[in-house]
C-alpha cells in the first residue's frame, strides 16, 4: 500500500466511525454535539482525500478500494444508530443502504467487464444531501429557533428520492451491458479517487 496523505485521510475516516458511535451514546447535549462534529469531520475528509489524490497525482488502487467503503460504512453506521434512537424511519435507511449495496455490486460487475462507469452530478447531490441531513439529525436540537431534527428529516427524504433517482440512472445506463447488448470498452472512467456517489 502507498502511504499517501489521501490514503491516510481515508483510513482516518474509518477510524473515526467507532469514536462517532461512542459519542452518539453520550447522554444529552454533549452527545448530540460531539456525534455531529465527528460525523462532519469524517464527511469533510471524504471530499479532501479525493481532492488531494487528484491534485497531487496520488490516486492509488488501495484508495479506490477503501474510499467508497469508508463512505458507505460511515453513512450506514449513522443511519443505523439514528433508526435505533427512533430519529429516522427504518424505510429511509433501507432505501439508502440498499441502494449503496446494489450500485456497489453493479460497479464491481461493470469494472470486471471493462465497462464505462460514469460519475453523475445527481450522485454528488445525493451524497451532499445525505451528509447534511445526517448532521442535522445528529444535532437533534433547536438552533436559532430552527428545529434541526425537522430540517434533517426533510433533507433525508430528499436524499432518499435522489438516491432512488440516481440508482435508476446507473441501472438504466448499465442495462445494455447487463443484457449483453453492447461490446465492453476498455476505458473505465475514474474521475476521482473512487467512483461514487
């Protein structure tokens, strides 16, 4: 493994997950603030490690593997504890986590067949909506007269809709490959350290 700065940040994001879990279960206001802060920090490294990998020419096979795994683990961990705390409907967690599993499997299949993987702007919007909504739900308090739980829940519904929409676009674009109607190409597109979003 190449111990690049971007890879260090990705590993750091994984290591923040258990700290986030501990913070979430701290009682009251302290738990809300710490959990939201740790999740926000981990989310920020998602953008930063990809940016550094591209600008410093440090894109590695290890980073391409671990970066999307770290993202999915972080979001899944947050949604699971939020469902357990009855702050989020289980349906939303199933939609978001289920889509990530399905699209990750689809990307792996396409990569094995040397097919093109496109990164959509809709996917990036989905990821941004997810991260912001989860931060608001973790805060779970009123700020400036605004109920962060209500804001977070609204944004998570929007994120779930974007999740389904972007998932549909991935499957629609990949359908000819899945049905064997198009010859595979040799130019798997990678526009960042990992495909996603």
